[in-house]
């Protein structure tokens, strides 16, 4: 796996704020118990609320809906 695609909660928040609101991103979220969940986020308030609730997880970028 490429470490460049792995982000902390803070890094992901900073990343999303720099993106267009129309671009969605697919991430694998790794929880503190090592379980994984696939999520889709984009630069919108709902995503930032989600990130506030998942401060200890790490995120790996898998796909973008358009070129970034």
C-alpha cells in the first residue's frame, strides 16, 4: 500500500477543504479496533461532522469521482 494515500483525521479534513464541492472521494476508514469500512466523502458540512465523530480513525484514499 502507498503511504501517501493514508491520512489522519486532521490531514483528511485539510485535504477535503482544498477540493471542489462536486468531487467525491472513496476512502477506506480503519477504526481503532483495526476493522475497516468504505466511506465516500466530499467537501461539504456533512463530511466534516462525520470526521469530528471519527477523530481516532485513519483514512486511505481509494478513488476520486474526477481528476484532482
